[in-house]
């Protein structure tokens, strides 16, 4: 398939791989978790304090047990999603402490905002998976916020959802809630969630992330091993250097996951980008991000692994033209490059600092258009339809043909928000910009939400678990 974004050669990919192996063997990776270091030491890895060194054979052995594709079970089985190969899923924004209103002003995020984003995900025609920490609610205690967010994710949506990796205890709480839903037997756990494990660049994993990784892998839950390196700050100034560094960190995390439980699902992930050399800020609306997305997808395929990147990412602080342009560039690059798990596909503003309800709806529109672009054309006698063309003949029209009537509502993408009206009709409708149209539609969307059914006994058990954990 032809694409003007650079296709790295096998020589290029091998050179990056060998550079990463040299870093793993000579420099090593620090794991700030005692159990992780013990696991590596017990399996013959060279360990110096908290630093672990990796040989090529040890990394290769881990990669051999990773699945190329897996399914994440949903509470509604019909909404389970496959990740890997040609299958991909879109998930909402993640980790924003603020919400940006239609007036462009930021405010602290609240639990009610998290709940509304769950409702939007449930009713979304394009997002296949619910998130975790779509916003960080300030009005619930930080120590137990993960319990509230997980409970909302489960009760307000029956799509698959992301797990809690913020701490080892938070991960254990998540796994206990999953057990209540699916009734696992020890060793036979289905994959029911995906959790984000970030490295601590350069060349480290934090205690919290490492502990969560071990718990999740042990329970056969999917983990995204991801790096967010700022080129020129936390990583080299050159993008090839960043690729080699992040690859070393990701391979180290994948190796630990496979040592804990061979065959547990892992996703190769990155949202590394450039630092703005004028301000020192992370730039996720930069063209370098899209270059990194494409290269990350290619590195993942080099190893036969599913991949993850960011989606509708922007540095803009309001859902304006900058946000639209940057988000379209990043999301379309991720989808067309073959990324399998596209996080931040809807809602993010300001380099992860904020979520916007209006931008969530705008990004949905964008994602729907991209999915239409990616839908393969079926080239067949029926779709070419020579007979109709011959019947209409030279200088005829197709508007009143039976086939046009039959397919007029399904053949083309019909936007929900984007205007195709002429000036007069647009003026008569109040001359609304698209962000204003999204704001007007938001209330209707939330009002039409219907909470999915859940067995009353299960809901009671989940709420009791959350209450008991809060008390403890």
C-alpha cells in the first residue's frame, strides 16, 4: 500500500531494534519496585540494585509469547472488541484535571463530568471502548477516586472499559470488581479491560506503574506499555533517538509482563513528541507527533504486536480551528498507519490538561469520517452497475433512479454536526459555528441517554464492595 509518510525499511527497523538492545544490555532499565527486580533476578537477568539488564535472547523469548491479537470482553457480549491485526478500537481522552466549557474557561473536573463522559461513550456511534480517568474529579477523595470512576464506568456503560493502574492497590480493587462481574476462576481469567502503563523516561518505571503491571499481567488483563518522551527534554533531540529510547523502555515492560504470565495481552504504545524549544512545553499538536505515530505503528508490526497511540490530540485550549486541524492530523495518521488502540480519540484539549464536551462531539464527527474513508470499496458488477449507466445514457440524470432512492441514506457519510447548508439556510439557523452547534446538541444527547441494564444483585455487590473499600 502506498503512503507518502515514510515507510521504514527492514534495515531501518532492525537498526532501531539493535540500538534498543544495546541500551538494554549496557545501560539497563530501573524498576522502582522490589518484586519486579526479584522476578527478573529469579529468571536469570543481570540485576544491580534496582537496575535490570536485558540480553537479546531474553527479550526475544518474551516477544515470542505475546499474542498478535486479542479480544476484550464487554458486559454486553455484543460490544466486545478485538485489538490487533486489522482490528482497532477508539477510546476517549484520559487524565485531564480540568473541563473546558463552551466559553473557553477551564474549571476543575468533577465526578458528575466523569459520569457524563461515560454516558457519551455509551451512546457514541464510533467509540468502541469506555475510558478511565477521562477527567480527574476533584470532589471525591484522591485515595478512593478510582473506585468511583470504575463503578461509573461499569454501571453507566456496557462497553469494555479501561482499568485502574494508578497504584497497586487501585489495580487490585479493579480486579476484584472484574471478578464480581465475570466470576473468574484462578488462572482462567478472561481479558476484560485494558490499562495504561507508562514508563518514566528516561529508562525507568515507577513503583506504582510497575506494581500495577505485575498485578494486571498476573490476571491476564491487557496492558499498554507506553512511553511519552519529550524530544529535546526527557529524550534525545532527534526522533530516531527517541524511537530507540522508547523502544527499549517498551521492550523492558513487555518482557516483565511475559515473565509474570506468558501470553498475557500487551500493546506497544507511544505518544512521544517534541518539546517546544521556545517554551519548554510538550507539544502534542506538532507534526512530529504524527511522524512518531507512524513509526510506532511500524515498530509494533515489526514485533507482531498490537499498537497504541494518541488520537485527536491538540495543544489548543478551545475547540477552535487549531484544535480541529491538529486533531484531524493526529487521528487520521493513527487510523491510516494501522494503530490498533487509539486512546484520546475524543475530547482532549491543551496537551492533556482539559476535556471538552463540545470537542468530544466534534472528534466523534471526525472519527466517523475517518472510519468512512477507511471502509474498503467493494468492486463488483453490482456496485459498478453498468446497466443503470446504459439505461440513463448520455446526458441523463441519476437522482430519480430506484438505486439512488434505495441507497441515498446509507451510501454516503451523513454528518451530524458539520454544516453543508448554503449561506441563507445557515444564516436562518443563527449562523452557528460548529462548536456552538456541538454545545446545542450536547444537552439533547445526554437527555436521550438510557442506562444499560445490569443484574440488580451485581450492582448491589459492586456498590457494597466500593463502600467497604472506602471504609477501609
